[in-house]
C-alpha cells in the first residue's frame, strides 16, 4: 500500500493506482475526456491535471497517467489547477461547441465565455476511439496520423479498413460527436440532450472533415432524415 | 585494416602513429562540412587536387579535407599549416595563387582574413578575434582531423580515453569521473550526465539488457553544432558512446540522427565500419570481454523526436510522441529496457574528461557548470558560425568580441537562445553569464545552443509568431493544450501582427501561454510558451504598439507597414509613389506626392536624414538602397512649386492659436492650422523665420534662397509673423491665454549648448557651436580665427568645422572626438566631406584643460583614449590612457557636444509654467503632444532634444491635428491606424532585354577648390537620366497593396534603365 496526501487528507491506495483512480475512490471529482475505465490511460485531454509537489517544485501532472507515490502531496482543485482546467475547457468550447459533453463540462465549471475565434471541429483527438478499437475490440483499424495541427484519426490511406468490424465502438465512446453515433433516431440517442442541435454532418460546410470510420456512413441517413423532417414541416 | 586484439596492441599502434616523423611539408586545410560544401568548398578542393596533380606537387604540399571548423561566415576558406594563414572566401581562381605562395613560403596578403576594410589583415589564424576569444576543446579537433580517416583521429589522441577506461576495468570509476567533472547534458536540459549514467547502471529492470542512445536529432532552426561534430569528428562521438555503454553496462548503442543530415550519417557510418574493422567496436572489443555495437537510426525529421521518450518510440517504429515520465527511460526505455540518452556534444566531451581527468576538465567554466559549450551564432551578426566558449562567458563577449557585433547599421536588440522553445534575451541583459540556470532565470533556455541574434530591424511579435508557427506544426499533437494552445497562440499573434489585435487578446495570450506551459507533458509543450512569454516580458511595448498604435517599429509586419519607406518616414511621405512617378517621367505628379505631406520638400531634399533609405528593402537585400533623398531633390529642383494648390478644409474660424518658435515644427503647425482656417500668430526670437534651419544649417548644405522661398510659400493671410519676440521676456504662456489665444504650441527648439565644464570655458575665443553658427548665419559675423578646434562628432560639430573652414581668417580646423570614426553620430556624407575638405579629424581624444593667455584661448590639452569595455549599446567605452596628454594649439575653440532646450524662458518667474522632464526637456503626453497645462502643446527639439528636421515637421503636423481636436472639443487621443499604400501607379516597363539592375547613383559634388572660401551648395542635383535610372531600381513594395487584383496578368516586368549613364 502506498500512503500519500490527497487534498490534505492522508490516504492509502494500492501500489500502481493512478492519482485519478485514487481521487475518484476518495470522492474528489476530477473531470476528464480521454479517460475510460478499461482503456489504457493516455493523457491527451489534460483536463484531469492535478498539482503535486510543493513550493517552486510544484507542478501540474495528469492524474490519469501519474501513479501514486509514497509521501506525494496532491491537490486536485488548487487555484492553479482550476485556472488551467478552465482554460482547457475554454479552448474545447472554442473548437467543438456542439458537443453536449463539453457544454455540460463548461456549465459545471462555470466557464461562461470563450474568447477565441469560434471553430467547429468534430474531434478533440482524445484517442478514446483508437484505444477502444485496439484494446477492447482488438481490431486496430484506426490510428493517429500526422502531427501538430495536421494530426487526425483515421484508417491507413483513408481506405476502408479490413480490420473494421463495424462494431461502432469508436462512435460509442466519442465525447464530441454523440448525435451522429445514434443512427437517425433521436429517441435512441446515447444522450438526448443534444437532439435539438443540428447534427454536425448536416452543417457540412462547417464540418468538412467528417470522421466516421463506419461504412456505409450513417451521416447521409441523418441528412435524409433531416430533409424528411423539413418537408414534413413545410408540408 | 589490421584488427587490434588488445588494449596494449592499440597503445603501441597509437604510439607508432604519433611517433611517425611529422612531415614538414605545408598542408592546405579545407573545411568541407555541409556548410562549407554549400559555400563551394567542393569546387575549391577539386581545383586544388587538379592543380597539385597537374604540377606534380603531391610530394611538396598536402591537402586535408575536414569537417566544419566553425567560421562559417568566411567559407569557403583555406587554412595553410604550419603558418596558420587563414585565407577566407576563396574563389576557384585564387587557388593557384595560394598554392604558389605556400610553396615559396609567402602569404597572399589580400586574401587573408581582416575584420573590415578599415582593419589590417591577420597573418596567423590564432590572432583572429573570432578564434582568439574561444576555447575550442571539442571543436578544435575538427581542424586537425579528416573525418573519414580513423588514423587522423588516433594520431590526435583518439581512443586513448577508451583504452584508459578499459585498462581501469571499472565502470564505476568512469561514472565517478564523469560525475566529478560536473558535465551536464548539452542537449538543453542540463541534467548531470554522471548522475544519469549512475541511475542507468543501477537500473535492475530488463534482465540485464540496456541501451545507450546518442541523440543527434537536432531540429532547432539555426542550430547545427551536433551536425558539425558528427560530420567533423564522428569517432569522438563513437568513443563517448562506447565509454558510456561500458559505464552503464549496455551492449548496444544507437545514434538517432536526423535524416536531413546525410553527410553526418555517412561519416558516422564510415567511422563505425572503421572502428569495427580495427576491433575497437563490436564483440569482445580490444579483447576486453565487452561486447558493444552501434547502429544508426535515421529520424524522419519530426522536431518532437528530439524529446527522449518520443525518440525511443520512434526507434521502436511507433509514432513519435512522448510518454509520461516517470517511468524515466533510465528505468524503462527502449523496448522496455533501461536506456540512457545523451546528446552528441555531451558524448564528445566524454573522451576529453576521461583522458584529461575530471579535475583538469572542471577547471574550465564556472562551478556547477563546467566545461565549454558550443553555440551556433546566427542571425544579424557579422561572424556567423560555431563558437565554443567556457560556461559562464557573457552573452556580450560572444556577440561582440567573437561575433563582431551587428552585421548592418542597426544596433542589436536581442538574442534568441535555445531554439523554438527558448526565449529572447534583450540587449540590456547581455552581461548575463551563460549557463543553464541563469538562462532559465532570464526566461529562456540553453537548449542545444542555438543563438539567433536580432537587431532593430527584427520585430519581436514577428519572431514570436515565427516560432509559434513552427511549434504548432511540430507539436506531436497528443496533449490538447500543446496542440490547440500553440494554434491559438499563433492565431492571436497573427491578429496582432495584422493590426487586428486587442488589449484583451494580449491578456488572453499571456494567460494561455502560462496554461500551456503548465499543463503539457513533455519539454516541447512546457517550453512552447517561452517565445511568447519572454518577448512579452522584455518587449511588451512593441506588442502594445502593434495593438494600439497599429505600428511596427521594426518595419516587418507587412499589414502594418505597407511600403517600408513610407512607414519609416515620420510624416508618412509616400516615397514609393514619387519614385514611381519619376520612373515614368511624371515629375509634377511626383512633386504633388511629396508636397501633400511635407510643407518643406526642398529643405528636406537637402538635409533630411532619410530614414526611408535605411528601411529600403533594396538596401536589405544586399545592394544599396534607392537614393530617395537625391530623387526628391531632383523633383523639387525641377518642378515649379506653384503647381501645388493647398487644400483648404473648413471655413474661417475665430479661435486664435499662438505658435512660439518659427522653426520647422512651429511653421508646419502654423501652416496646417492655417489650412484648417485658424488665425495663427507665430512668435519668433530672431529676426527671420526658420529656426535652426536658418541659424545653424550652413548655406553650403541649404542655400538661403531655397530656404526663404520655401518658407515664404507657406505663409498666408491666416498667419501673422511676430519677430524679435522672446518667450519669457516679451510674452509668457499665461499672457498669451489672457490675450485671447485659445491654444498655444511651444516649438522653441533646443538651443542651449552643453558645457565642457572645464576651466577657461568663459574665455575669449571659446564659443558654443550654436552661438558660432548663429553669429555667421544670422549676422554674418566671422568669429573663427587662426587655428580652430572643434570638439564633438555630431552634425553640429561638423557644420561648425566646415563653416569655420570657409571663414576668411581661418588657417586650419581640427575636429576632436572621443570615440572612433565609425561611431560619430554625424551623417556619413558630412564626415566624408569634412575629410575631403582637409579638416583634421582626431578621434579617441578627450579635452581635459583649456589653455588661456591673457583671457584668450591659446590651446587645448587632450588625453588619448583607448577602447574599453562594451557598454549597453554595444559600443566600447573610451577609456583615457594616463600620460598620453598632448596639446593642440588653437586660437578659436568651438564646443559642439550636445544641445538642450533653453527652458529658462518658460519659467520667467522661477516657477516653470509647464512641467519638465529630468533631462530638461518639456514633458508632453506621447500620444497627444499636450503639455501639463491644458491647451498647450509642444513638439520638436524642445521635447526630444536635438533631432532632425523631418521629426520636427512630424511633431508640427501632429500638434496641428491635436490643436484642431482640442479647439473642437473632441477627444484628443484616437486609436492609431496603419497607413498602407493606396494609390496605384503603373510599374515602369521596358522592352529592353537587358535585365541588369544598375548601381545606386550618388549626386555629384562641387570640387574641393570650389568649396573653400565659398558657401556654394556642395551637393548637386541629379541629371534626368540618372534620376530615372535610380527610380527604376525601386522594388515597388507598394504594388502588393495597390495592384488591381481583377485579372491575372502574366506580364513580365523587366526593370531596366533605358540609358545607362557613363
């Protein structure tokens, strides 16, 4: 067992536990977008940062990848952590405003505005889908490509992957594109909250780079559905 | 190659090589690293070889091809041993001369290195300041070794360290030695190498298999020391790697080299093969029971792969992205085994430490930072190249002593260290001693040692934007804050550089930068904010200027600058426009373009300090700038000013305005206010208008009729002139307001001479330069007699000296200046003219005593100076040499050291009516030109201290706008805006096929004989032909903004003068 200080509380966890697991266990909520039980921790979204160490040595680390160490002093919501977290949410909100998950996150953390130029992206590159595909579905059909601002997720050479079994796991775990992962029936949506939003793929000019690895793509069916709805209303 | 089977055999072999009789025949050394080859070293080598073979000289002279020797600026060069003659920038045609001179034991004087044309050449390489001030422990070997010959390396002590390590047979001893040496990782982070090796040795994970990796993935723009080491001395890296491998117990080493370094990879491959063949590398090396082999892995050019965990992922064949540490690579690295990663330069240091001993090594440098560090000095610096200096050397020494200072006229303003993740250090911090810790404190990092020097022509916002652009492409993209954060920072910086930024965005930028630094995983992200944070820390006012004033002082940000000549002009004259009109022969249009902004075009065409030419893009691309001032002179001399009809805006107004001082600032303000309909009264102390233009600028530079005509042309019925009226005596500001003036402009100039503060300054024959010039220019009095001494090096000193020379009773003129000729603040052409007129210029002298006789000056005692330490401006302070005093006999002494405003006049009753700065100038609001008393505005020299005519005109223009706003009751301060070229002028086109661009034309001058004793104007007007030729040289930076974008014309514009003048 490893004992360390969590928000001033002396706690003990099993060796190998991450700080995120420990905090969760002891009831300190830490937001995260790229973490999912059952998938290898990745540390991409940086939302789960916590402050460790003291004085000038204090630093922020991602709790999902950092393992508990003996005598460590961890603060899960210090001023520094909150400031960083809010900025990350603001960045998320500026790029992927249509995500219900991110909207809820913003509301929860009182992020009321975003000061950047508004973008409409459909991916935050959290890598959940990649890990889902590889670790749970043992397919490895999709992966990361490129670096920096050209980084994206997809199949090699954008061709339909022979490894893909159309399980839809990638869509299921996606925190950004929940609606388009629910076929064309809003009643069966994973989360109904966003049903009143326009589907990202409908506003195609904003979401030119659709990231649906399924074939056939369900996006067009949504478009069809939306059109149908439209004609019904007009009719 | 014979395989060596034991350490003893190696040692005897080594002894055999070193003891072999040294040849006495001279050697030509050619540096042919990638940089050398790019400058043409391969061609030089080919010619040398051919010459030697053709003339059968192989027995008399030898040739050695080495890697980069560091002085890249001078490549291609030939170093001739044993005399160490350093022939720089060699061309193929020079080769025979060098070889012939070498054979006969002579030197080729004109090809030897010299610092500038004013300096003499250095015969020995060691005397060259660039090399003299360095300590080339690591790089020095590059001069001696042909990188593809292992014997060369062994001959110069190579692999002795390995032999020593093997004979000791104790890896702990190696680690202890490295630890004691205090060597820190040269890759940038500065982690103690010995500590790292100790951890790697102690690591138990991985069933005994361990790895050592040499990180040669050097991706920083502007840094290439690792490449040069691997290219120039690959065996040293191998030796370091083998010793490291033995120390930590690894059996396999990797060199992870950038794919873009083909020569480095080639040399490393050859070195590995040679070492294997000799039994120094591979299984059971030198029969020591140790197996160690090295493999080269080529990186694909991702910057992030320089980060150790990403590098490991890349070797494993995975996508190069960092992993969370801990676990550190020393515990769990390549293929999950303990792995030690060291930089090329670190490993090159290892053999030196082992063979010389840790104690000897740690004597170099400062405690905690021992040894030397190689920096690649690039950017706006004279001596580009690799420099190796002991840790703790100051930035100033590197930049000025070794680097030779700024390459152009613009002073150096900052240095960027550590590559894209580093920061900018401003010139005032150049006394910082460089080591890992002080650089981090200053907001930068050591990085791999890139040092990019920036001068006043570099915009700090643009620099930050450049690096952010690099980082947003090179971030691996895993961490959201690094990927998105760098993109967003770039976006904001781009907005700012385009003039679309706001102060809120500036705050957001800073906030975001801190979060990015805080929340990312690897060194790339954590340091990605450095370019932004360090420039914000030291150059915030530049950011503010971009945001508020929409002004880029360096003239870089295109959307704020437009045409650089126009942006550089204080009054925004569209220089490109009149130059374009001249090229077309439309001289009247050209005149109108000048006159629109400038009420004194003829005056400015003679005395302006032409800031436009300094910023001219033609001048920054290797040729001379367009002679804009001479072209202006051509136009103003050839066009009748009457064609310009001033545009009067608004009806006649009743609010009276008082202008104090009829200098350029006051007259411009009066003129512009008059055009707006205000009745203006100008009060002037002297009996004529013009201020300093009249009283101080001599007639041979500015003929009186030109001056008078120009001033007359702007006076109209709205302007009343009141001469012989002295502020403080006849009028006071308070009285003016009582008399019904609604606003007052103070433009009284700076007419009080600073004193030498020496005894005897009051005696007869000693005059302040202003008094002397005024006496002649206003009253025609000739004060100078006999031998004249002038103290100072500015324009007024030169004016006084040249005026004195033209007076009847003058025998000779001596000019005394305390610094060197290059540092004289006067215009270059003035200094040239003074030399031509045979004025004796004594530099590096300071007056210490005035010798008087019967109350009249008889001589001046001076002391000679030498150049001391560098000051903040990068100039060397003059330091007096004791005992070097000497006497210059003079009958007249003119003191022209500096002027300041005569502020006694604004405080008639002791208490100043307006508040002053600590320098005795008027205090005004920078943005609105308003003084402490409402309704009073000021501009010109009284605010800035002695300054140029064009700046005074600009101040007058601005004051007129502000006074108008004030009288209308409007908000004075309004957000600035960028003035971009708007008018499209068809570019000059010619059918002539000859596309050769002609040289800059210089206006002719009257001969020396004609000048003496006469005040005839010295500079002449350009002829029409040469004016046209000159105008055609213009690059037309404006077209980017004005060219109609409708049709895509494929028309090729050939810029050719129709007639080239002889």
